[in-house]
C-alpha cells in the first residue's frame, strides 16, 4: 500500500500533470460476464494511475485489442476510465488489488487480497470460463475455486473447476512476453477463441 501511494505521489515524468488513482483497483466489466480474465496486479503507471485494470499501459493495449478482436470489448483502446470502453460478456480483475514493487506481490499482499477474488467469483454467477494470465494468476484462481492441485501452468492448459467452470492458462500480456515473442497475438487470440467456445458464446 505504501509503495502504490509513493508512486502516485512521485509519478512518472510522462504523467506528472495527471492525478493518479493510487488506491486498490477493483475488477470491472459486464455483471453478466461468462468469461473472467484474471491478471496479476495493477501496474504502477497503468491501473494504479488510471484506476481501471489493464488501462493506460502496453499490457492493456495487448489485452483489450485481443478482447476486441474476440468480440468481448467494444473498442481496442483502453486509455482511461472515461474512454468509452465496455466489456461484453466478460470481466477483468486480478488477485492482488494494489500495485506491488517490481510486479512481485508478497505473500502478505496476496493473503490480504484473497477475499476480493472470492467475492467476485461468488457475485459473478454466470462466469463459466476463467482466463488466467501468467502462472501467478493461474495458481491464485485455481486456489480461489478450490482446486488444490491444478495441472502445471502452461499456455493453453485447461483445468476443470467446481460449479461447471473451466480455467484456461495464458502467458501474461507483459512486455517481457510480448516484446520477446513468447506471447504472440495469434496465441492470445487462440486462448480467447477457446474461452468463447467453452463459455458457449
């Protein structure tokens, strides 16, 4: 918490004239979502700045372009909370709600935020598919849904969950993965195509 507030106060030079959100970032999307996308945590100068998950950074650019191509988002851009973007049959969230240093949440941060993902899953009763971005999101989503020993994380791996839900793993849309080609647009499109098929959309 202290670090996210320091970032919001000190700011990145490119955003020095903006008012940072600087608080925990909630999930958002369609309350009737059938697909939930689970990331890691808010980015320091993305969601921690804009107040909306995967908004205002390059990871979000990748994610929302893919969701737009899949028919799960009304537009491919996500710049701020007033940009007009709507999610269609989908919800975007994360297990950790505050931006952590170096994108590495501590065990304490993870434990403190655990109940939020549980609550989202209880409230979003129409969700049938959970797309977990990265191993962290995959493990925490599986645990939140009571799957003690999910299959080993890999891109495209699937696991059956309680309540007729399915967990699909995807490499995270981080710059480390997208710049190096570990995750391509075709790979991400394939995951969302599979999610839509399983969700019955």
